[in-house]
């Protein structure tokens, strides 16, 4: 098969669940599959940065910007279909929500979530228009839809009225470097100014990530329970500065540390040395940090909302993201009950071991083969 990869959305070196998905999945596909040919259709930025050692992978330069711009969307919808014909593509894989609608070859699209429906405030007007217009069309026109959890599968079926058999659930995973890293106190202090015990969260500062709820729960624990831990937040602090609620907590700046966005390969020491990892988002289609923390041997408190209970699978404490008291109590329970902590560390590591990008790639390749009626093994 000639497998086309629609990489127009991707930004090499970016961050966030979708970029982690693109980089790890495509890397694993090329590692496990040397029989098929892969052609990456790249934007101006990632064309320079995507390089392949594999003889069966190549790239095509597209005069398209990345992201949700109208120019990128027009290229994707009208020029990319012609390119797939020119390069003899058998199946085009679009890993970022939107696929060309007027395509003549087979088409598979990954729809990671329906956040633009649930949280439209996270998008500008152009991005929202593009998503509202082309995700439903992509869902109906593609031969197969991949989602990353059963929760998201249900949302996709309900939102786009597609038959259940058209949707395959293929989960994310943690990258292979997420393992317990031992005592890294000196590194953490020198690199990020972290000293002593701490609670960790890794998330963007978009409203649905519920950073406000976590900070309020943490301050409640400091005031009422007297915990000694600091709160370490991996993410960009700047978007929070415009919110009035954030200015109220200026007195706690010695206890709440924002690291900024950090390289993915530096996350394992942060996870491994935390006494608890807290991820109480109000909406997630999966929640990769849950699996990353478990892989590093860190006990987890996560949310009762959407796909997070499914992903945690009984190996984490669950808190109502809209209830600050519940978040605080679950964190305190994790910090003070050693037997519970030990149990969650053990079960969490075992559960995280059931996910791998190799398995994700194998399941994805199987979808390609089924769509093209090819038996690979």
C-alpha cells in the first residue's frame, strides 16, 4: 500500500495531546511496517523538520500553513486530493480531525474529541468555523474514524450520526521514556527551583483544564490541613494573568510554582518525584498525563468527567471537578494513606503497561489493511 499521511496540521516539536499522538504514532508505524510506503504531506514548517531514516518514508512540500487557518483548509480540501492522485496514494490518514472531503482514495481520520462543541470558548472564530464545517463532513465522508476512547466514540456517533461500526477505538499511550527516575531532587532544584515535597499537575491553562479548581483545593489544604507540599504546575502561566480570580492568589506565589512549558523528555523526573499527580480537568477525550504519571510510579487523582474514569480504570482516585472540597479531600487522602498510595502506585504501573505506541500503531495499521482489503501478516 501507498499510505499518505496528512501532516498539514502538525508542528514538529509542538506540545499537547494531538502533537504527542502524531509524533509517536507515525514513528511507531515506521518502526513496525517496512512493507508499505509512507508519504507525508507536510506544511512549510514541518517539511524542514521531519526527517526519516526509513527507506519506505518520504515527504512532500505543500504550500500550506499549519493549524486551523482558512488557507490551510482550502489547500487540504482542494489541492491535497489532487496530490494523492499524483502520488498514487491508496489510503490517506488524517490524524488531526479533518480529512479532505473530495478525495478519491480511501480515507481514515482521527477525531480526538468534540471539544469545539463542548468548549467553543477555546477557539477563535476562524478555527471554530473550520471545525464546525469540516469535522462533520470528514466524519461522514471518511471510510473509517479512529477515536481514542469509548467515551469519545459515543460522542462521535451521537454528534455526527455515523454507524458504530465505522468507528474504531485506538487509545493513546505514554512514550517509552516515562519510567520511575529515582531521586532527582538536585536536578529539580537546579532546573526548576523545586525543593521539598510537592503535588504535580501537567496541563494547559485553558478554562476546561480546571487549574482554578485545583489551586482553590490546594489552598484549602494549606489553610485547613496544613500540608507542607508545594503545588507545581507544568504549563504556561501567562494566560491566567488576565483573570481576576488568579490575582486573588498572589499571596500564595511562594507555594505555587509554574514551570512553564518544558520538554517532554524532562517530565519523568517531575512525575517520579511528586507525592501525588492531580489531573482534574472538566473535559478530556483521554488524558495522556494520567498514563504518564502511572508509568512513572506516581499515584493519581483525576476527574469523574468524560473519559478520565475510563482511562484510569480504577487505578486512581476520582474527584468531582466542580467540587473543590472533593478535590481537596481526595488529594489529602492520597497524601496521608500510605497503604492506598502503595496500592495505586502498583496497580497504576501495571495498568499503564497495557498501553504502548507500538500497540497503537499495530491497531492503526490493521485499520488501514481492513479498509484496503490487504492482509499484511
